[in-house]
C-alpha cells in the first residue's frame, strides 16, 4: 500500500500528485489532532519531544549524556504521567538508555578498547560496598519497589563515572560535555531566578501544570527561611529544595569560573560572565549558607592555583553581601547560622549528635539505606559524610574519601604534565574547583548521596569522570 501511495506522489500527472500530497497532509493533520485531543496539548508536546530525544540518544552515548544534563537542569523530578508497575522519571529512562547504548557499543565492538582509569578500581569497590550495606540492611528493614528503584538510580549514577571516562577520548568530546554541563547549570539558575521574581501565583500555576508529571504543586511547594512565610522566600526553581538548587550552583559555578580567565573558553566570554552572575544570584536567593560557602571556596581554590582574576569576583560578592541594603536579611541569616542561633542550625546540631551516636553503634558497614535496627533512631543528617557513614559505615566513607583524594591526585598530575592547552586546563581545573566546592557544601548538606536526589549524584560523578578523562588525555600526550 505504501508503494502504491508513493506511486501517486510521483505520478506524471501533476494534478494526481498534488491531490496525493494534500491527502497525505490532511491525514497527518487528522492524526496529529487526535493525538493532541487524546493526550492534551502539554502531554502531546512532551511525548513528541521525548520520542525525538529517544531516537537521538540511540545514535551515541554522548547525546544521551547531553539530554541527561538538560533534564538535570530543567526537570530533574519529572516522572511519567502514567504508571508502568513503577512510575519511572524521565531521568531514569534517559539513564537506562545511556547505559544500554554504551553496552551495545562495547558488545558490537564499535569501541575497540575500553578506557578504564586507575581510579575506577576504587569506584568499583565503593559500588560493591554500597550493595553489601544495602543487602545487609534488609535484615532489619523491609524492601519496597520505590526504595529499590532509588537505590538502583544511585548505583547507576555512580556508574556514570565509567561511561564518561570511556566516552571522552578527545578534545571535541571534552569540550562538548563541558558545554552541556555549563548550559545545564545556567538553565537551572535561570529557572530558579525567574520563579523567584515572577508573582507567586504564576510560580504556583506552573508547578500545578507540572503536577501531572509528579511535581509538587500549590503554595505548599514554596519555601521560606525556617519554613516561616513571614520570612524571605527561598529560590527553588524546579529543584524544589533550595539547598539542592544551591548545591547545583556550586558544582556548575566551580566548573564555569576558569572560563572567565581562560584564553580559550568553551563559550564566548560575555556568556560566561552572564552565566556565573546568574548562578551567584541564584545561590544568594536560595539562602543556602553551605552552598554560598562552597561557591566561595571553589573560587578561592581556583584563584590560588591559577586564575587570579577570580579574587576580584570573590571580593565583589563579599562586599555586595556585606554592604548592599537588600542583602542584609541574608547576612543576618548567615551570621545567625554561624552563631547557632536559628532553628535550622540548632536542628542540624541535633542531627549531628544523633548521627554520631548511630555511627558509633554500627561503625563498620553501617545500617543500610532503608531503616535503622532500633526504634528511636533514624537515618538522615544534613552532612554527606555523616549520612554516608550511617548507611555504609566508616569503611564506605573511607573509600569515598580515597576516591576524592585520588581524583585530586589525578587532576594535579594531569595539570603538571599539561602542555600549552588553555582550553583543557580550564576544564581540568574547573572540575577540581567544582568538586572542592561540592565537598565543602557536603559538610552541611546531604544531596550528593541521598536517594531522593539522584540527579545531584549524576552531576557529581559526571564531573569526577570529566576531570579524570581530561587528566588522562594530558598524561597520554608525548
């Protein structure tokens, strides 16, 4: 039938050919109209975009990583509007597609050799320890499909390290993934700032529209300092949690900052200043003190190592926070946190004491990722290090710290062996700044190793893989 219709389209009689083309267009319009009528405009558009994205992802692993980063920056919690046993998020589907295409390329010998770094052994050990602690924790807790899905997301997020290290084999791939990371952070910052300044009713209306994709809606989704609506509102964007949005800004700004001074930036310099300014504004509006401290530490590390211009950027931020009239509420919130005077800080101190008590009772392999063996204790503390020690014990925490130390060693070795290549140098040192800022922010929050926020783990391990891949290319140079 398709052959006969093609014959009409190519018919020597022009009238027949035009009528066949009109019939084809009308059929397309009717099918498209039914498609929109059945699904609704928003769902129809989203489905069409998802279909195009799926076809693009199947062409290469790199495209899958780009789409993954786009979702991290825009809709990290969006889930399927209908249930398929579970209700997977769009990030889940993209993540599985990335690994599927990667395995197919390996199995079909499209990749002649698998790139595996020395740090990969420690990452593999960390994954094995996580599985061991998870299984051991089932002795005193019950497994649910949601917990299993979230734990699998965490393992695959860590596994992205191996994908990135293997895929990034030349300057082009390094440059493109860095661009995707910067754009992801810029999009998240722009959405966060926009949601903050538009009328609250508009923000709530947008979130209500996203409720079809399992986003929280209503005015309850808005966040305020100490959860008091009389206090200043905190930026949430589509990350929902202001501290998580602030942590994303730390990682993105650390990677972006060297681009301001590099003689060969991956984007035009005006865009780099715009993006970094937007990210500073966004982290300020989150009122996340740990994120602001992490961002300043990232700039300090980069300025001390190479990029002196960042000293002036940091000083500008500090002076602005200290003297501008509209930043005084933020400074009061910051000083209250340092003095332990506000409710949020006091609650964190209580969490730290409870976490240390739990770790002292189960020091080696932790209590797993679901629940604790004893009534009255709980898993959950605003520190990635204490949370990791609760769930995986001091052994798991030690391996993680060894991975971070190994990462900085690899970056340092790659930087010292780097020949005149300002583009790769900015990427290499940018990953170091991002990870350093993330480690400082992790002292006061848990988003880098929390089953509820898998997109932050994905972002973190992609950055680790990017830095290791850039260092490996430097060491392979003659």
